[in-house]
């Protein structure tokens, strides 16, 4: 939601800026818009095998989604309490109520009597796969930014060539150059206002998701080891709330 609001503010600022220079309608050319937007979409599809582009976009959406670390903490603490009170086999009944995919996989492995080494290896492999998907999603948006700028520049060059072929006198030069610059302007706007901010959001989200994955793995291993609710809570606190933990220690 914050991205949409920020994007709207950018559009509004550019609109106000354009109003100070005359008729804003002169800044719109549907052919240039079609070239840049359609070209980026087409080249993005060409850059990935069938279905891979959709997978990268889903990874990006998952990474940028605001995940509740407190809910993860509550799930792991409740699992630790359940395991201490009723045993490891009781965890199987709680599997359907678990939201976090790594925690759910860990519970299935524990219920199947897997060793700690096996649980750690399987969860680490899944975590690594998620991280690779997040990095690929970030690279996708960065690539789309480069494509937007490149297609815009190519469109400008083509328009200049066509303008020079139709050159009939100095009176046609200024309007022709103005129209020829629109594709590169659209490409730059699309790159710097949309795609690069999206890449930055994916990178920030990936850092947050990495902390959540680490907490999920740490919590599951603590549950399997039969550690108490307090110990599990303290383990998770050092990962999910490192700043708060440092301040608490400093004030002791």
C-alpha cells in the first residue's frame, strides 16, 4: 500500500512540474508509451523460460508481503508448550493450524521421527531455495529497469532518424526533437519510479524474510530438543528483536 501511495505522490509531483511548463498533453505520446511498456513486457517474457517469469513475480509478491514476526513467535512458543506437555507426536495435530511453511515442514519432520541433523538439513535447503527466488525477483526488476531505459533510448534514436528523413526546414526541428525525446523520458521514469524502487523493496523484504527463516529454524530445533517455552522465547528474541535485546542487556 505504501508503494502505491508513494507512486501516486510521484505522479502528482511530476504533474505539478509539467503544469509549470505549458500544456501537459504535449508530454503524452501513446505510441511511445506502447513501445516502452510493451517492449519491457515482451523482452521480460523472452528472458525467462515458460512459467519462470510468473514464479519470479510470485516470489517478489511473497517477499514484499508484510509478515508478522510476532505470529511466528507465538506459533513456535505454543508448539514448545504442546511438545513439553503432550509429547512430540501431539505436534502432528497442530500442523494444519501453522501458517509458516518452514515451521509446518519442521513439524512434519519431527512427527516423522526425523533426526535433528535431517530436520536442519531439509529446512536449510528450503530456506536457501526461498532466498534464491528472492534474489532472482530482485534481479528481475533491476533487469526490467535496464530494459526500460534501453528501449526508451532506442525509441528516441529511431524517432530522430525518422524526423531527419522528414526534415523540411528549421520550423519542424524543435517539435520533432521534443517528440523524439519522449520515449527515453518514459523509459527513465519507468525505471527510476517503478522498477528500481520495487527491486529495493524486494531486497529489504528479503532481509526481513531471512530473519524470519532463521527464527523458524531455530525455534523448530529448540522444540525438537524439548526446550522450555522460556528458552524458545529467548532464542527467538535474539533473532527477531536484536535491538531490543541489546538495550535490555545494556540496562542490566
